[in-house]
C-alpha cells in the first residue's frame, strides 16, 4: 500500500484522501497489519484502485468512490468513510474466504486475526474522525453531513462481514450460489457507499 500513489489531477481526490489516512494509521500500527488476512484485505483494495487494473471490472463497492472522487460537493470525511465502507462491507468478507483457502482452515480459526483487523479498521475510523470531521464550531446538528456520518456504523459492518464470510465459506461447493451471494454483498456495499457520498455542500 505504501508504494501505491493515486493519480494526480485537479482538485481533491477522494481516493487519495482515503489512501492518505490509511497510510497514516499503518505508519503507527506496523505490527498490527501483519497476517494473511490483512494481506488479502490490502490486496483487494489495491486491485480495485490500481490504474493498471483499469481493464478489469471494478467492484460495485468501490465504484461510487471513483465516480465522485473529484466532486466539489463531497467532503473529505465522506470519501474516507466510503472507502472504509467498501473494505468493511465487502472486501473483508471475501478476504476471510481468501485466507481460509490460503491456510486451508475454516473462518472459525481466524477469529483472533479477524478481531485484530477489525481493531485496525476501528483505528482508521477514529483517525478519519480526528483528521477530517469538521469541528463542532463548523458542524451544526442540522448539517446533512452530521446525519450521513451517523447513519453508518463500522462495528455493525464488520459483524455483517463476518456473517457473510461464514455463509460464503459454506457455499464454496455451490459456486453459482456463492457468486450470486457475493454479487449481492458487493451491490449492497456499493449502495451504502453511494449514500455516504451524497454531496453536502
């Protein structure tokens, strides 16, 4: 992730916003990001945002961030939360399945590593709030951004992702059904991401 650099361009780049905050957290938690699950999660992120993969189908969960990445009405905190939603709401579940295949184990064997990665995502959410959320003097209760940010919950997203990973693992011998379930998961995360990127200014 440290070697990847989002493409330059005019205006604030939403992908660069998320990437910058992610690197800031990684820089302070070097020991916490080790492990096969963390590697698979990072690989899915890089596969989605790498310009070299432009010919491949982009996951629905990341598509809104690309479509709105330079929208002047979307605030930096929205870009960062949309990226976090794509990871927690979709990529994490598939990364668990990837890890199970790599290690030849079941999701239950990854509970501790899943919790560790979840803790890292929580640190990322906290960093987003500290660095990108407007202070109380600039953010009013009636501000739409207040409601957008409050409408999404990382802990619930991770819980849903863990459940989805176990379902996908049980469906591994029914590939058509597993693929359909994965597509629905992707589409749902994409819908949430689109809502989080509703222009607020």
